[in-house]
C-alpha cells in the first residue's frame, strides 16, 4: 500500500502576479489525500535449466480525493473530487537458452483499466470515463559472444494507458480535463549492447518507437479550463514517433 497527504496554500493575487498566470483570484487551499492498493502474483515454472515460463496477474486500485477550498475570509466555494479505478494486467513470459551464446524471451500481457466510481461537487462530468484495454507482445534475442559482452535486439507492441491525472488534472487551472482520451499504442524497436569486463561497465542502445494515438497537449479554443483563458488540453494525435 502506498499513499501520501499534501496540503498546499496558494497566495492569491501576489502569487498570480509573480508567476504571471493571469489569475488574480487564485486564492485557496488545495488538499490531496490519495492512496493506492495493489497485489502481484506470479507462477514460475522451470521445465529444465534452459526453459522457464512465468504467468501472473497484477491488480492495482488507485484512489484520488482532491479538495479545493477558499482561504478564510476569501470568496469561493468548495470543490471535492473523488475518483477510483482498477488496473488489471494478466501477463506471461517464456524464456529459453538455445546454447551458451544464444537465448531469447517472449512475453505478452492483456491490460485493462476500469473506472469504479467518481463524484464531484463542481458538476464535472465523471460519468463519461470509459474502460480502457490494450495488449503487449514482445520478443527479445540475446547474443553473448563472450563472457563479458551481450548484444540484444528487442521488438515489441506495447500499450500505455492515460492515468487519472492525465484525464482529470487541471494543472493549476490551466488545463481542461479530457476523460475520453484513448491509450497510446506503439511498435518499439531497440538494438543494444552491454559490456562488463572486470571493473568496467558500459552499455549503449538505440531505439525507435512508432506510436499511434500519441498523447499531446494542445490549446483549448473553448477556454473551458478553470482559469478561463490560455487553456490547454490533452488529445490523441493519430500518429507520432520517438527515437534516441
């Protein structure tokens, strides 16, 4: 179990003018009381010294309790948001050594995120959150020509779910919530090498990610964020890429 409690007092017009955020009414206390519960169970099967199978499930329950209220003597209303979701991942991996030089691993998972409950005192639409699902399939080949060097090639299809923060955070009032954004999906390619010789350790890798439904931040022309102007919003771009 993990959790934290954080209380933040904003300084109103003094802070707004100092940071040039254009909101002289940014006056209040923002309280976060969040926690997460989770469990991971894995079954490990050794067929022999060269063949191994792992099967497991990962469950995680995230709970957000966020309250905004005005400072004593200031105008404004309380805004309380409570959101809870459940992330589920069913995964498996098979690994095998062909000989002393060559080995490989195949792994995959089915991943799902379900909205459990949500409430807001400020009429935010918490009912439109949809369940998210995706899958991962990855293959890795390792080549070890010496005892101190390994070269590997990795190709995999992966999904990345937007978090509750991605969907509902207002980032100091500058961002409009986006409850209906979809998961990112990517085909990842990676080529790398590792060298461990006595006290010398060195590694290098190059990768390219071909991304669908990439999450990007854009301007929100409706100006429907809390600040009412210069709003941004997270959306899914049809395609994107990353490399390095």
